C-alpha cells in the first residue's frame, strides 16, 4: 500500500511537468502584446518596456521556460502584471471561497445523490424509479449557468429570500451550490443506482439473504459499502466538471474564488495569472484523482495494483 | 457475425434471412424503448428546425424594430422581443443551426482524431499504448472549460475557435473509450482467427475490430454531443464565441442577464432550447445504451 | 430597576436579571460605539493603482474616484463642475496671463504628519510636469513651465503661453498633492500602493484589483470626516452591483445600465442619481481608408443612423442624441445638429459618390460591394454591443455590408491606437470623457491633427482628422482666458468638425449611480465620477 501511494505521488511530477509545459506553450501563443495591454493605451514606450521586462517577455522563450520551471518549486507561479508580484499569493487568497463552494457541492451531492440512487434502485421499475430517473436526466440537460440565473431570478430578485452576490455569509452558499451541484447530483444518483442494482444481484448478497439476515441490514451494510466505491470514483472523475462549472457559476454570482479571478484576469489581459490558475486547476485535478484512487484502494482491498 | 470461410449459396441465403430477422427484432426493441424514442423524436425535430430555419422563422434573425424593444410575449412575438427589438422566437429557431453545428462538428472532429488514436493504442498495446495513454491522461487533466477558454483566447473569437476548443477536449475521451473497447474485442476469437488467416493489420482493425467497437462509441458520441452543446453555450455565455449579431443561444443568455428583473422572458426561451436539445441527445444516448450495452 | 422601597428582599433572580440587562446594555453600547460607521462603494472598474503619476488612473473612473478622497488638490470641482477652492484659498493671474499666484490654506497636514506648504506644491507640480513620470494626461500638463515658492503659503505657477485651463488641470485627478516626504522615504512609485495625501480619508488596506479600504484621517483640515471607513469594492457585473445594493450589502454603486435603473425607480430604500454625462458616443471613422475619405460617404453614414430612436429606446430614456462633438454640459458646447434620420438622403449621397445598388441590393462601385469592418467592445461603453448591431443594421438597410468584430474590453484600446497601416477597422465605437470638464481638452485630444498620422495618435485623434482651420481655432482657444471668447472659438471648431463627419455621431448617455436611501452626500459628476468624499449616513 505504501509503495503504491509513493508510486502514485511520484508519478504526478512528470505528469505535472508536461501539463505545465503545455500550458506555458499555450499561453505564449496568445496573439497581441500582453505588456502593452497591461500598460494601457496611453503608456509611453518606456513603460511598456518596463512591464515587458517585469513579465520576462523580453527574453528568449527557452529562458522564460527555464525561469518559470525554476520558480515553481519555490512557489513562484509567474509575475502578475496587474498585481505586480508573484501570482501565487493572490491565487491562494482566492482559494477558500472556491473550496467552500466545491466542498458544499460535494456534500450536497452525497446527501442527495446517493440516497436518490439507492431509493431508485430499491424501487426498480415502478413510479418512484421513473420519476427520479426523469429528474436525473433533466438535471443532466440543464445548463448550469441558466439554472443559476433562474435561481437568482426566483430566490433573489422576485422574492428576496437568498443572497446572490459574493461570499457574504454561509447563506450565500446556497444558490451557487445548487447551481453547481445539480449535474453532479444527477450523475451520482445514476451511478449509485446502477451499482446498487448490480450489487444487489451479487452472490454474497444472495448468500446473505439465504442465511436469513434482515433485509435492511443486507442493504445498508454490505451492498451500500460496495456500491459507494464507484460513487467515489465518479465524484473524482467529475472533479474536472466541478472545477470548470464553478468558473461559470462564480462569474454569475460574483463569487470571489479563483474562477472569478481567472475570468477577470483574462479580461485584464493578465495572462501569467491565467496561466498560474490553469496550473493550479490541473494540479488540483491530479491530486483529486490521486486521492480518489487511494481511497478506492483502501476501501476495496480486492484491487490489484501494479 | 462475420463469416470466416466462403459460404456457398444456400448458406448465404440462410444467413441473409437470419440477419434481416435480427434487424427487425432490433428495430422493435428500439421502438419499445421510451428513452430512445423520445430522444429520437426530439433530435429529429431539432434537425428539421435547423434545416428549415429560414422558412420557419417569421422574422429574420437580425430584423430590428427599435421602437418595440423588450416586448412581452404576444401573438406577434411568441417569445417576446429583445433589447433591440428582435423577435426572440426567430432567433431561437435560427440559433438551432449554430448549436447543432457546433455540437456535430466538434464531436465529429473529435472522433476523427480520437478514434484512430484509440484504435492504434488498443491494438498494438505495449509501449505505444502507454505513451499515447499517458499523453491523453495529461490532456484530460485540464478541465474542459478551462482548456476551452485557453484555446479560444489563443485562436480568437468565432465558430472556428469554439469548434477547435471543444474537439480538442473530446478527442482524448473518445480515444480512451475506443482503446478500452479494442482491448475487449481483441480477446474475441474471431479476431485471432482473422489474424491467423493472414489478414493485414489494417484489414483486421477496420474489418473486424472497429465494427464491433461501434456500439459504445456511438453511445459516447451521442452523449458527448449533448455535452458539446452545453460547453458551447457556456463559452457563449462567457462572451467567448460567435460575433454579433449571430443568434447563438448561450450568447443570448449572457446578454439577457441584466434583464432578469425587467424582462425575464428574454432568458427563458434560449435556456429551454438548450436544455431540450441536450435532453434529446441524453435520452437518445441512454436508449442506445439500454439496448446495446446494458452492462456498460 | 431596583425598588428599594419594596418590602420584599430583592430576589437573586431579579438581581441577576438586572445585572444581565446592564451588561447587555453596556456591551450593546460599547458595540454600537465600537462598530465603525462604514460606507461601501461597489465600483464597476477595478482600482489597480492609487498614485497620480506613472500612467495611473488608467482604470477610469475607479482610480480617480478613490484619488478624490485620499488626495486634495489646489482647487477642485463641485457637483456642477465649477471650480472651487480646496488647498488654495484664493488666486490671481498676472496681467500677461503667464503667472498664477496661489494662496495656500494654513494648518494642513499630510496623512503622514508632515506639513503641507508651498514647497510641497512645487514638488508636485514639477513631478507631474516631468513627462517621464507623468506619462498620461500630457495635454493637461505640457503647457505648464514651472512652479516657484514665494513664501511657505504662497506659490506661483508659470505657463509658457496663457493657459486658460490651468485651473481645470489643477482640479483634475492628476493634480493631486502627494507628500514629498513619503516619496523620498518610500520611493517615487510608492504612491501606487502607499498613497499619502491631505484628504479626509487615508489608506488602511489595498488589494489591487479587488478592494481599497480607507479610514478617517483624524487631522484632516476640514474637520472630522463624516464616517469612520470607506470601502471600495470591485464588482464588475452590473446585475450583481444592483443585487448587492438591494440587499444592503453595499451602500453606493455606479454605472447602472438603464434596464436595471428602471427597476430601482420605485424602491423606497434606494435613491437613484442620474446626471447627463460629458461623453458623446459615436463610431470613429477611419478617414484614410477609401471610400471613407469621401465626405459624401461619411455624411451618408450619419443620415442612415436613427440617432434619436437609439437614444430614446435602447437607453430607455436615459440618453439624448448628440448635436455636437461635445456633450451638452461640456464647457464650450454649441448646438449644431442636423443629420436627421433620412435613409433616402443617405442613399442619394452614396449614389453621388458613385455607389449604386447591385444585384443583391447592396451598394457596388466598379464591381466591388461596399463593405465596412466595424469594431465594438463589450461592456466598455453603455449598450455597446446593442448599439453596434443597430447601427450595422441601419447601414445594411441603405445597402452597406457591415462585419462586426466584438473585442473584449481589456484589449479594445489597443486596437484603436494602432499605426495607420495596421488599423483593422473602418468604424470603431469610441467616446471620450474630458475628465477636466473642458471642451478645449476634448477638441484638442480628438480633432487637432496628429503631427505624424502614420504613427499612433499622440492623444485620441484616432480618425486622423486633419483640418488646419480647426487646428488654429482650438489652439487659439487654449490660450484665450476670456470664457466667452473661448466658447465662441470652440463653437466654430465644433461646427466644422460636426459637418465634416469624422464620426458617426450617436448619443450622450446619462451617468446613473444609486445609493441606499440612508446615505447622503454622494455626488455624481458629469465626468462619470461618483464622489463619496462627503458621504455620510443619515
């Protein structure tokens, strides 16, 4: 187990390296001159030169790349032209709201999605299953930003019930969380349902039934634990969607997280910042995948890992 | 299903009869699946609307009447008029073309790139497979929206950027699925038999492996098309995407944000349109999965 | 609370209750006293720089709005854009108009404790005259030759030629008086993050691009500032700003689009402030690019556009069609008008220039269709994308094909100010806001010819307009001190410019801000600034 963990952690590094390189190249291809855009239209040439130097754009590309790589282990994510300094502290400052949003989304997903899937599986074929499946496919089809707009329109504009701006209080989490997690709830419900169905037919469940154990005990102790494994995997797989979806939702709700920071930085032409945030997103994704795999390995001891 | 020897005439007829019976059975199974039928009907309607858009739209997509901005829905304008007096109903109908083309094009290009890669990786296995999958895993690390934003920022606004961005994010996923399926199919008897009979690699891949991998691929493509609609709309919502006055649904939603209080109807129709189209793809894909791959 | 005359012994319960109440009252009182009065202003543009030099105040108007609170100037504007004293209590001009003598206020301290005096004024003036340190607003500062200390409370400012707009420059955001001691101690660029002025509020904390928190300056020369804290937050999205104001999370917001303003009208908790702005909007025409070098064509463009209908309907009554290159209450404005909505006349003029309808009804000449490339930003100017689409359609209705390119607001300025051979647009949306309220500044920046048309314009003459008569009129106006004569000269220049149509003239928008009803003292200046310097809670 320990070797597996170490192996997985070690593997992140080359992957992260390639990701960082890809992102670096991608953002060097952006047309236009970021130094001039940041300096503003009326700046003198000397100011533009100055900013270009600050951003490191006056060096050849391999030098820029090497400097960038050198800076990463020291926590330097690039020089932000707007914040006039290392992008990393700014990004870290904007992390908590996003983490809060993601955390509450995952919580909501587990609290609603899993029970929904179980109920659906236990009622296979009848009206309850049908209704839940309908809701599920509906939630998978609605664009999350539109859902957000409708929620704002209903709960904040028409009826002043909930806040729709910024991270003002814990209550402000409600609407953005609903908007972000709708899709994930649907995916998890569906996944839980099918894995429950599969598990309920497995041999050991049949054996337990044959031995005469109480039905609920079978369901809640044996089937559930095994059904949750694919759920965990699903949540991990959907992490990419969560991260992406939060960007659009943060924009809609003026949520002060890294999604909004990214959109604002794109608008302000602060590409080093955008690059830094993309790196953070990707590393975050890698870490989530790693955690999911590790949890999976712990929970399901029957896995063979090479 | 593929015959391994050259059959003689009567056998051929028997096989042909059995095949058409199988087809009819499949068709009946399909028609009995509510998801497939509903999804199919929805998609059919959208495709028809897209093709006949110019005929169906009562006004042009850019016919402005600035003396009548923000009119509530009425007989003359079933979905109301927008901030410069354009008929929203017409714009939603015309917008079908953009959303459908973005979805279909992106998924098609993604398939054209991803499927061969997956085929090659799965068939040859070994080091080639490790390298390809490693690269794909890395591409998959960057969340779809983030990668799309980055690509559109680099390429610039417009349909081209959107389609490229979405295809690049889908190709790896399709490659992965193809490769997985190829692994399964490789173990099948008829493949080794075809190889034993001296088929070239390409022949074996295209004649035997690929046709038997179709099912999960088509399911995946259908579901991805739905997601492409969502990603395209999200990018339009963020302001990256088509140029005005193109009637794209996501862009219409983005411009309608400030009107939630004054004229909510401006954002209702495009949102429902997006949801319905994606629903169509989802239902159809689910239906296909029920029939072809119930354990997948 | 206690009743000593009562026969019953005072129960323990009552004592405890009484003590409890007393404690709550004490805490409540302390809490009420301890809680600072705060006014929060959600701005539409981010503040990234708090200093007046080095190309600062670029993020218009947010930086200026904070600057007007932290710093004082020798003179300042009131809500009607009239010049009033601030750090200078009175002034005279010499008879040749070249020397201005300012008498300074006594007992003024900078926020770092150092005194404000004539030496400080000289320091600041010389600093802003230096084109290496003050890289923008050059037309405002170039006419100034120097400053001289007469005595600690008297300073003279000398100009090369009679400079009518000197007071406007001194009242401008760049005329802010910063502490020389702070510059010497912290560096020439320190004002960016560590501003030190003489205004009623000083810096508490600053997160560039996000938030500025100011606290009351106890030694402010004007007495105790009205509140304890002023917070400026960057909230780029209009719907969000309005939602925040409604919810009471912020007290002041700016840049409200008309479609949101109308929904705030009936709300008793909210006060709307709408003031006609100084920024006429229009489409700058690339006058070098055929066929736009033809006057008939340019005038035709102006006849083809329904300016009035746009102002009234797209902006729901919060705008007025322009009738001059200057806005209605810019100093020197003269009503010229003309170019009524007349598509038939537009087609006539185009035909006179050789453009006739082709097979698909679009105009053609020598086999080429008349096609224009239109650039518009998104979210930079009021209703930009909507107006762009309406104008494009109007032009198409008279047979001109228009291709719209929408640029995000961050990169738009760059596209406007390219060298001539790299200009990608035929018409580009643009509006200039003379932040010192003066018509001469606007005419000078937009319509005085560029010394080198091939290069990016020195100011904002992006159309490459070039008329020697206008040049001489405006240059003369710059040195004419008498307001009436100056207005006259400007009026003549405006007439020539208007009729030469280097722009598709559009509308002047009202600048709409809003506050909670319990907030008073917020001013909206025609220069698009929302000034919270005197804001207080009722």
